[in-house]
């Protein structure tokens, strides 16, 4: 990320502010960032981990919506900020973070860590790595009733990235890598071995969580920690794909634990939109209309 930071983040001496990229339209513009900026898509798996961490730590930040469905996350300005073309992104005074696990860890380092000395820090570190390795997006694409829509949108995004690659030669390599990764997603969701491995990985996580919750209120002990932060979207994904009965009926401690998590103010702030059909449609429908229209006009 050194090159990206050099391009996107320039310190100003006065007030110690930093500059990052704004991207109204296709060209990036310098703006002064006084507090961390979090680029979020409220229905996505990985950004949920980040927002939970930011809210649980009561950190001050500016939230910016970046639509990963309608191609906004593929615009040249945003790709210069986050070459992965995804959400989340966090712009801080010191760096630009584009991986959800890195941002969660960053948030937990601000002040005292969640749970303090009352939680098992070794377990927390190991658990973060295990949960981060599970692909919740692949699980959703395979199990969601909207599987066809995900496929349709991904193909649209591939065409959009290919078009940008032609129009912005300086970013052509970045876009080509993004196209390769999106085509890989489409192959993986149709690959039985990959899907089965994903489900086995999930079962292992759930079994370990169930075992620990027999003895503790939370995963790393009797205090809430980032281990719970990163696991909450995993359980939420089971409910959003209507797979909760299949995976949780035999794991009653996770079900009870999740009901407790839902009472936390951070949960409501993160999942409030996706928890309702109206909220979800309010986000998805405009994006789909843009996708349909762009595909119809072929003006990517």
C-alpha cells in the first residue's frame, strides 16, 4: 500500500490534517481529512465487521456510502484510493486501510482494547485470523435466494471494469486484476469442492464458538471483545440467507449469544438497514436500476 498511500495521502503541516481522495465523478480531488473516513456499504459482510468495531470503541469517524453493486466502487477515483475496488476502506491520519481485519485491529488499538485483561488475548488473535479466512461473500452467493442477481451484477461489474481499463491506461493493470478476481468468484460459486470447503470451514467455526459459549458469556471470556465483533456478521449471514435453523438448531449457545448481541446499540447501527425488507430495497433498488439501464444502453 506504500504507493497508494503516497498517491492518496499528503500531510499538511497546519493542524496536522491529511489529504485523501474524493471521487465525485471520475476524477479524484484533494480534500482535507480531519477525522477517519470510513467507506461503507451497509449490506456487505466485511464492512459490517468494521462498523461494529468503530461503534463498539465509540470512535469518531465520517461514514461515506460506496455502492459495490452499481459500479461506484470501480470508479477511477475510488480505485486509486482502494485498488481492490471493494468496501471497506478507512482513511486515517497515518494510513489508508483496505482490509477489514486490519481496520478492526486498528480500531481496537485506539485506547483500551475491548475486554481489556478480562479476555483471552491469545484466543482473540487466533480467532480473528480464523474468522477472517472464511469467505462470507461466497457463502451468500451460493445460498442466497438472490444468487442469480449476484451473478448478474458481478458480470455487469466485470464489463464496467473492462471499460474503465480502456479509458484509464494508468489504472489498466489495477482493473485487469479486479476483472480476474471477479471472474474467479463466478467460478468458485459453481465449484462444488470450493463451496464444500467453505461450508466445512463455517462448521468448524461454529463448533468452536459453541464449545466456548458453554463456558463463557462471550467468545474470549465474560467480556465483549473484537472476537465477538468479527463473529457477529458470520452469525448474521446465517439468518440473512435463512440458514440459521440448519446451522444453529444444534448449537443453542450460539443462538442465545446472538440474541444478546442483538440488544447492543452497535448491532442496531450496523444491521438496522439490512434487517428490514424496506431498508434493503431502499439501498438495492436504485443500484439495480442503474445496472439494468447501463446494460441496456451498453454505456459502461
